[in-house]
């Protein structure tokens, strides 16, 4: 292990990074709260400001992926598709197999200038998560309870508000509804068999309602659907904790662009189109499993300095007074302030660990197709 790799694995440094993220996030959330005063006066100005505020927070996570861990992302697509990136409103369909799949999506958003304006259909439970849920709330993210009877009005209203969004947005959809696990896959394929649908090996059966509704509500705003299939070289299974520890991964993403004119308007036909898309995604994953790469030309967009500069700004702003405070406390020799500072460090470390836990596969539950869970609900 080299010196740099050893430093990245040190808990103290990781804690300082977490401290910068949490405290800067709280500051950003407070500023976002103040911008609510702008909403009735100038809605588009409110949106532009919050797009940049959210970028300042999310780019810190992208910095971890790109600069701290050194993870590289390669696109398998053609130049004509890449030329469209960042110049249109689109829906992104991404497979949900990994703890850091959202980060790989975000790094592409960042490199093409749409990170701050990226959108998602999020679980309602995330609204209660500090920093993540709060920032999404100010970004007009649509939160779902995943019960259509309760979500219908909320989804239509929330998506309808985004039709006049002033910045190009990438709207991320995890059509599988939950992250892939062997147990969920087994249940999902039982559902597929009962519905007479082809079985998938590498994906869960897509939930079509979210896709058809999003496409219907944003018709006239979005111009294309990007199908993104993600995998990692050497059959590695990356984790957010691995990224924090400085582990480097090699991400490959197959990207296909479908103009909305090619997607059926009829809800049933649109759902069938999505099922066919997932069969194609399954074939792409089978190809990757066999060949170690996706088919097609490769493009590796360069990382940008903005994420690193943004983090260094927050680190300078927040760590300078923290280090000075720690020094003053410890040279004072007073046991009570020292104990208080140590308690603060413990609470901070637990808070950071809890935020990381939100992404862990084993902690992301879902009752997808689980009849017993449905009975309990």
C-alpha cells in the first residue's frame, strides 16, 4: 500500500471529509430555505439559484468518486449521442444493481453540466433524510410512497410543475423500483412468469407505471430517453464505503438514445416498449459478462476541476476554524472541553456512517412482489 492509499484509508481524514459535507450541506439547506422567499416573486430565479446550491453539495460526492477514489467511467456509445448531452431535457433509465450507481450517473451529469438540475423519482422515506432529502425538496423532486393510489395526484402535480424548468435536466428513473438482490430477483421472476413476460437474468421486472406516467407528463419537454446500462470491470462490486476508503473502480456504461417520437403514446404499448428495452439491457449485460465490455465505440469524457475546487473551498472555509478550535481546546488542558470535543467527533462519525448506510444494499428494503410484506402493509 502506497502512502497516498494509506492516507485515504485513515478514519480521521474520512471524518474531516464527512464533516465538510455535512456542515456545508446544512449551510446550503439553510440558504435554500431563505430562497423560498423568491418563489412567489420569481420562480425561475429560485430554480436557477437552487440548481447551483445543490451542485455545490452533490459535486462533493462526485469529487469523492473522481478525485479521491480515482474511479474512471467509460461510455460505450457514438459521438452523435454524446453531442446531445447537456443540450436537451431527457429521461434516464439506469439499472439499479450497485450502491454507487447513482454516483456514476451523477459524474456523467457533472461532466455535461446538468448535475445541479438532475431529477429523480425518489422514495418518500428519503424526504426525512437530512441533506439528501432536504436538498431534493428544494429542487422540486417528486417523492413517492410507491402506492399508486396515494401517489397519483402527487406525481402528476410534481411532474407537471417541471414542464417549464429553465435548465436542461436529466430525469433519472430506476424502473426496477428497488436495488437488485438475489431474493428480489427470484420474487420478480415469479411475477414475470405469472404475467407471461420473458424472464430477465440481470434485472428485476421493470415497473412500467412510473415510466409511462413520467413520459406522459413531460411530453413536449423531454426530447429523448437515454437507456444507460452500468457494469464494472473485473466483476467488482463497488460500495460507497469503498469509495470513501479510496478504492478505485472502472465503470463502463452503455448509452443508447431514443427520441420520444419513437416511443408509443399508448400506455399499454409504452409499457411493452419498456419491457422490450429491459430484455435488450439483459442482453447487453450478458455480452458484458462474456466479453468484459459492452459493444460499440468507447468515449471517456474527462473529469472537470470544478468538483475539486468546490470541495477545497468548503474545506478551507470549515476546517480552518475547526482545527483552530481543536488546538485551543487541547492546549487548554481542561478536561470538560476536551470531553465535549471528543463527544462531538463521535456524534459526527456516527452521522456520517448513517448517511453512508442509506446507500448500502443490505439496508435498502423493498416489498417488491412479496405477498407476505403486502399482507403486513
